[in-house]
């Protein structure tokens, strides 16, 4: 498994809609609480609560900062499919938000408090400390929550090759795809060579497989296709399209059409699965190696 470093691309969930919404909401609440607690201990702070002109400035600054964070996360979300982001890029993006907000605060503080521009570096330094605590810390907390949540895989590939058993297992029984619900209860177990493909359906996936009677069945599960892709790296389950993961063991024909390549899984009930340009090189390489 590759180590995570500055040059590695961040997981998809860090730029997901719900993660970013959760980040903005939690950060706003955290910052409000932190602001209320820290105001009495702040030096040269013009933040005030109550009936005063400073309260008006405080509200405007808070709303402006929140708007900046919302706009930043919106851009991050909209560019998630076009621009790959590394861990270094993600951290730099978040720190840029803090720096912009702190610079705005410092440029407002000097004229409002009339303490002189020679105090600019000191005010900026203090604001960076407060900004890091009130923004970066909630970012880290929300990121850790979603990271833990993402690691709780609901779909797994179990390999029985090294499992001690009182019976001899056939090769087809050595690998099973197992599906668990949120409570950790096993809901479906399918031999890998009976699974045809997995299809994305918004926040759900459809697992298409052949049952013991030879009939094509579908099982729906709340799960992201990206989770499936990461769970089955190195197996015969391969991403070929933004909506599909196919079992290369089931591929009978790779066909070139005018719109690109498609995979025939050798079952009349299953339409050919398209291959998008993003994944074509990898799929073609695996198919040729298998052949």
C-alpha cells in the first residue's frame, strides 16, 4: 500500500458535497463559540457584542469570512472532477483561506483601533494564531470523522486461500464478495466468479450477480463506487467507467464501437458495458494480459 504524502492525490470524500457542507457548518459553529470565549482575552480586538458600532463591524466581518469559506469550498467541489488535488495542495488551499481572512482582519484592525501601522506584523501574527485555531482545527476534526467513516467499508473481498478449513475449497470458493450493512451485519456473500458488475446509482450501488440457480440478480446497497474501487484494488474487479466496475473474469468480448470500447459479459440479460476514455488504457491492458 502506498504511503500518503504531499504528492498523493487526496481521497474523493474530502471534496464531496456532504463533507464540505459539514465542514462549513461545523467550522461556523466552532468559530462562534471560540469567538465568544476568546473576546475577553484578546488584545487590541475590536470584536464586540451588544449595541455598538463595533458589533456591526463584527457581524459584517463574520459574515464576510463565512462567505469566503463557502465560496472556497464551492470552487473546491466544482473542480473535483477536473483538477486532481494532492495533500499538499489541499492543506495549502485551507491555509490560504486562513491567511486571506487574517489579512482582512489586520487591515481592518489598524484603522479601527488606530494603533498605528507599525503594529501590523504583531496583529497579523496574533490573528493567524486565532484563525488557525478557529478554522483549521474544525477542518481537521471534520476530516478525521469522514476518514473514519470512509474506512468503515461496507463491501469487502474475502480471500479464503490461507484459511484453515475442515473441507477442501474449490478455486471458485476462495474469494467471496461480502456486503455488510451499517450495523456490521452480513447481508450478501457472493463468489467472485459469480459476480458480473457493480453499477453506481447516486449514493447507492447495484451489485449484479448470478445466484445458485443461474439467474441474474441485483442487490442494492448504500455505498460509493469509489469505496468499491479502493476495496478491490488488485482483484479482477476493475473500474471501466464512472458508473461501472466490471469483473474481468466475466468479460467475453472487448468490442470497439464508434463511441469507444465496450465489454460484453457473455450474458444476454446484460447490455454491453461502456469503457470511458479515463479508464480505457488500464482496462485494455488488463484484457490483453489476460488474453
